[in-house]
């Protein structure tokens, strides 16, 4: 082998690594280095622009002493719990019903899923109009004769967060349905046939056999919906703009307004770190288990 | 005999309930779209007269015209048109870049595995689930330093960077199921790294290219956070402009214009969904890592 072909074959060995390197560099910088950078800013006294003077955990103390942040965290719990429960429940129900040899399955599936193609800003705009007490649903029901009917959640600070749940579930339950339906299609029919021969009723088969077999799909749905819930930002901004008052503030909107509107960059960075840790606590174990089980396949 | 009859009656009733439920849910899901469309076609007086869900008495496209070319975004009364163009200028290069890079990354991570390839994939994968709030401040600073702040090329760079994570995931999971014999045979024939990619791998990957393009298009078109954080005024994407129109607080609220504007912002992704829904679903479920 001549020197030049040896060179070129060595180059060929390195070529794949060389080609993937720029992407890796971009991701290392824009994901990992930037996370670190945000972490650094969160322990400085940065206000309008980053200043690099170490102040320890002062911003975290300030963050957790801010009533607005407490509202945001409480809202995140309410919103995530309801959003997850309703989207998962509705998605599972729709998937099971659609799996009964339904004639117009394709069309129905398309209808359940189209909200996923929309921007949360569009969803928020539409639902803001629908839930407008003066001219929306409330007015329609009032005009039908039920004059006492009230649906003014969007202007009621105690109820406004539930309007975010309604719009969020409308947007995302079709997504849960799609994953569950894929899971159902992957289940071996002979198991169900055997149970039927044994005389098990259909609801029993679903409860005892099929739903437990959907566990991997369930895990995916719960993890991905939690991720959607934590990063929900545009939906709240378009639907309620965080209001009335601060009633529908979420960590994502808090971070944005602290950083870009209230000149509290340090507090904003601290809240971003809290969000990141929450997401990482859910996602990292999930990715780890997914990748590991892939290796064992 | 009676037993069989009642049994089939019960089955029929069951089917009826199933279809009934599915139909009602479908109506609820369609309602917001219906309301958006009919509201956008009504004159404002009819809306304030209390017509919400019904068909317009007199169909008018005035609201659509206003939303497209007259509505005020901040102090500029240009309608959504320039912002629609902004979004197009942002989305096309960002989709092309991220899909192209994702394809070659997926190819390397499956057919040219090197020690640590799985670790690299893991690093990229976490990027799919990054809450972007965690990088907003550094990204804003970096775009400023690069002179890209508040510009469309800046947004393209941001979307392409984070898009690589998703597209690499799509292509890697697709190429994993392609038999290695395919590339090995080509190698025996003397084909090199790029040659194999062009003439062996790419021709088989049309479906996943479509999935990747659709997913990226939908994500980037619908993005709001990056748009609102890194741009202002006339360089904003359409979602930011839409939000500005809707949040105008002066004067009589033009609900019909709001709805027409929302429809204009929604139409590109809706069209993609209607034309290529099958691929859209594949992109969604690919988020469940093993699909």
C-alpha cells in the first residue's frame, strides 16, 4: 500500500467523525454550554444585562420569596395534573373507540389530531374568543333560554387556569390518541381472541389485558405531555396573557417576563434553571430507559 | 334463539354508542375551527349583535382583507402580509438546513458507527427535550455578539441548531432499520462515504425526508418563543404579529379580524396536515423515541 492510499484510507476512517463534528459542536454550544451560561447568570446580580459578579444563591432566595413565582409553580401543578389526566384519559378512550373497526376511522382520526398542527397562539386566540363571556359560549347558552348559565372562567382569577387546561387538552389529546392507537395496533390479536373464548367480556379484556399491555405507550404519552405542559408558554400568553392579574402565570411565562420585561435577569435565569431541572428529572431517566431497552432488543 | 337475538341487539346498541361518542367528540374538536371561520366571515356589527356560532347572514371578506393588509401591528398598519413573508423566509432555509444535516448525521450514527456514537446520539437527543427558557438569555447575547439579533438569519440559525436534534433522531431511527448489507455491498464496489449516502441511502429515505420536513415546518412556523424573544418590530414572524393584533386594546375589538388573522397564520400548517397527515403523525409518534 502506498503512502497516499494509506493516508486516504485513514482520512476515510475519520471522515464520518469529521462530518458529524460541526453538528455536535453546535449542540454542545447551544444546548450544554448555554445551559451552563444560564446557570452562571443565575448566581450573579444580573438585571438588565448580564454582569458577572458572584452573589451565591441570592437570586434563588429572591425567586422563592416572590409571590408571583409561587403562583406560577402552583399553577404548573394544577395545570399539569389536569392536562395530563384529561389528555391521557380522553386520548386512551378515543383510541380504544377508534380501534373497534370504525368505518370513518381515517376521517375521525384526522379531526382529532388537526389541533396539533396549529400554533398555540392560534389555539389561544380561538379559545379566548370562544370563552369570552360577553359574546361566546355563555351568550349562546343564555340566548337558548338558560339565562343563569355562567361561563366566565377566563375573567375569573380563581378559574382562569382551567381555561388554559381546556385549550391545552383540546390541542394535545389527539396526540395521546395517536400514540395509544399505534400501541393498540401493535397488540397481537390472538391474545384477545383467546380471552374471548375463555368467556371474558370486552370491558374486562380491556381492563385486565389490553390497557396493561399499553404501558410503554402510556409512558411515552405521560413523559411527552409533561414536557409540553412544562414548556407551555405561547398558549398562556395568547389565551390570558398570564392574567387576570397574575392568575395564570406559569414558570415559562414568569421566566420570560422577569428576564425581558422586568429587568430581573438573575431571577429569570434562576427560574429557568428550576424549569430545566424539573424537565431533566422526567426526561433523562426516560431517555436512558428507552435507549437501554433498545440495546437489549 | 332469543338469546342470540338479544345478543346481537346488544352488539348493535354498543356500536351505536361507540359511533355516537366518536361523533360528539369530533363535533367538539371541530367547533373552534368552525367558530374561527364563521366569525372571520361576519361583519363586526353582526358579531356584536350576538351571533357567535351561527352562519354569517351576509358573508364578507373584509376581515380577511384587513388582517392580511391593513391591521395594525404596533404602530405599523401593514396587516400580516410582511410577517407571513418573514415566516416563509425563516422556515424554508431552517427546514432545509436541519433536514439535510439531520440526514447525514443519522447516516453516520447508524452506518459509520464510531466509538462513542451512542453517546453523541444521547447528547443530541436531550436537545429535543430542552426547555428553551434555559437557553434564552445566552442565545440572545450570542445573537447580539454575532450581529444577528432581531434578524431573520438569526432566527434561521436558532431554529436550524435546535432542529438538528429532532431531525437526527428521525433519520437515525429510520436508518437503523435499513440492512447494513446495503452499505457494505456498496463499499465492496468501491463506493465511498458520500457516494453511498447519495446513491444508496438517500433514494431509500424519501418517506423520512418528508416526515422531517413536515415536522420541522410545523414546529418552526408555529414557534412563538424564539420569535418574541429574538426579534422585534418588522422582523417578527407571523405568530408574534398575530399575538400583537389580538392584544390590541384600543377601540372596539375587531373579533372578525382577529379570527381571520388566526386563520391566515394557521392555513400553511393546516394545508400541510391535510395534504400529508400520514407523515405528520409519524413525526409526532417519533417523539416516543422508539416510535
